[in-house]
């Protein structure tokens, strides 16, 4: 039973971030591990609220009040058991998820301060690994059935683990030279050090999951060969097709890149997979177009590379500091100003501006912007330029961080005769099966670009559907309806 008065005794508090002058000199994570006293106090703030809406906010259905109370009473081993019951990889979600559970916390009503759910979660898994509570759980007996998983991001890995534990022989195919998908080369180390991926992969390998890297399905191996070799195939290739500004004058100038080109090159350098990066912000005036997580990642990388200046542009107006109950009533996801650790490291943010032109000759040297208003008309976004507000910003490196169009088109989809839907994903039936028998889809490749918690949830649910398809019976999570509307973060 939670302490019903804990929230009255303790204020919301996060562990202190590493000092800015120190952390921008390396690539280590911004947050150090918190001490036991702080985390127990924060877990104690989880009140006996009767109906815990944090469950509604979490696509994984995490048992948040349960493991909060276990942390409050110092029962860390039981806490990780409750956390792992719904979430294969809390070390990823605890670091990367925007925490819709906290937006739905009862303590967040009005101007309240929700429980630091995300921080408690990551401390549970940190201590579980340190104490040796995270061990392989191989299946008691093989099923004799085989599954290929295409893609080693969170959806693919979650499905692979669930299926392997059910006794199926699972092989994960990854086109990159290392496993982890976007977690590996898309997320900077100051948010997720790659040792967290590696130790989880060691667990999966000990559970019988096989991995094939540097193999692009559809190119290095045909889909036909894959389907002939395995009893079922799960597509979990993500949604990596980046949005662009192809019609903006000057877009073809050198020095303008999609955000992921910058992040992948930087991550490969940090991982000692390259001796240099072709997109280096050192000494440059950097303009980042976009206001979300990826833009903040680019901002943090630019700081660590030694940029001369960094300006981040957001199409939308400055959000309010607190939830507008008329616009976004609790427990919905609120439109508020979100400040990431990278923002306290430097740089400027400009709101309600749009790029009119990239300026330069041999290379981009400036970005011409104008103030804008944004409205929704019949469900469509209408952007109107405010006359007389045009100005130029110096820029010799421009990064486009304006989201993703969906899964990448190419040989894989062509060979399966699959086409993207308006979300940029691949349609599936209630059993997570595509129009091709025995071929399933999950994660961002199904729903379009979304949250890591949705990727894990869909990977688990697709695994349950594949288990049923293969004639299995057991305690895998029941499939959820893949037609459910995706949880939308931001605008």
C-alpha cells in the first residue's frame, strides 16, 4: 500500500545533472545515478490515488504504483520483477521516453508536480544490473519453429526476446554493422551510453537469440529466401525516412543535411567506428530546423563538437510553461515548453519562424527566415508569413530535424509488394500480419515514427500474435489492436 501522505512530505526532485562545463567536454550521460535516499523519497510521493491514471498514459501498461511502493520499502529485486513484467528494456525507456505516464500522474493535476516516474524506473534497472538480478531466461524446451526479425531496434529486440523465451529459434537481421537500430547510431551517448545496449544484447544472446549484422534484407538476402528459411517473419525496420525541405530555394547548397546524417556520423566517431566525421560543427555557425527531441540531440552534439554558435528554429509559437487546461485537460499530453539538458548548455531558440531561403554560392552561408502564424484549417496546417519580418541568420551548417516521413521505401517493400499508408507505416490486421501470409510488422514500421514505449509494446504484442500463428500456447502478452490510434507527442 503506497504512503498516502508521501507527496505532502517530499517535493518533486531530480538528481543534479553533471555541470555544463564538464559534460560538454565528453560524451557521457548527463544524469549521474541518484542515491537511494532521493529515489526512495521520490517513490514515496506516489500516492494512494485509487485510480492510477499513469497506467493510461503508458502504452506498456507499466505497473507504476506497484514498483514505486517496492522502491519505497527497499525491495529492489521485487521492483525489477514488476518492471520487467511489462517492459523488456527499462534502461532504454527510463532514459529516452518523454514520460507520458508523468503527464497522466494525479499529482500533475493543475500546477502540481508529478512523481518522477521515469527517474525511479531507470534507477530500478540500474540497481538490478549492478546486483545481478538481470539474468538470462532461456526457454525450457525448443518449439521447433523459426522466426526471422528484420531490424534490431526496440520493437525487434522486444519481439525477439519474447519469442525466444517461448522456445522459438529467433534470428535478428540488422543492416548496420552493430545492433541496436536507432538506439545505437541515432541517439547520442550523452542520452544513452551504448554499454546499456551491449549488456542487454548479451542477455538476449544467452537466451538463444541469433544475430546477423551488415545484412540488408532485400539486398544481401532476398525476402523470398528469408520466407523460405523461416516459419514467420517480423518486420521491425523503423521509420527512418527523414522529412526534407526540397522546394525551399537553396536546399541543394553544400552544408545542409538531414539531422540523422549528422547524428549517425557523430555516433560512429564516438564509437570509434570512424576516424572523423564528414559533418562537423566545430567552429561553425549552426542552424537547427525543428523543435523536438532530434533537434535537441543535434544541439547537444553541436555543443560537444565546438560550434561557434547554434540557433534552433521552431515553426510553432512559444508554448506555455504550464498545461492549459482548456486546451489540453489532464490527463492528456500537454503542449508546454520542454527544455532539454542540451538547451542549458547554450544556443538560441527562435519560435514562430519559418525558413524562406538558404543563402549562399559554393556553400550555405545564411538562412533567411520570417515570422509566421500557424493555423489548422479543416485539419490541414496553414502557415502564413508575417509581412516585413524577414531576416538572415548566419549559417554554414544547417541540420533539418523536422521529423520522419515513415519507413524507407526500397527493395524490402518492393519484394513484398507492400506500400506505406498515410502515416508512413505498413498496414496490418488485428493479428499484426501484413497482406503477406506469415509476414508481420511492428513498431515504427507499422505506426509511423512514434515513442520507444510504443515500439516495445508493439514488439511484445506482435510476438504474441506470431506465437499464436506458430501454434504456440503460453504466457505471452495478448495482442492488442494494431489499428489503435498512435499516441501523439507534441504537435
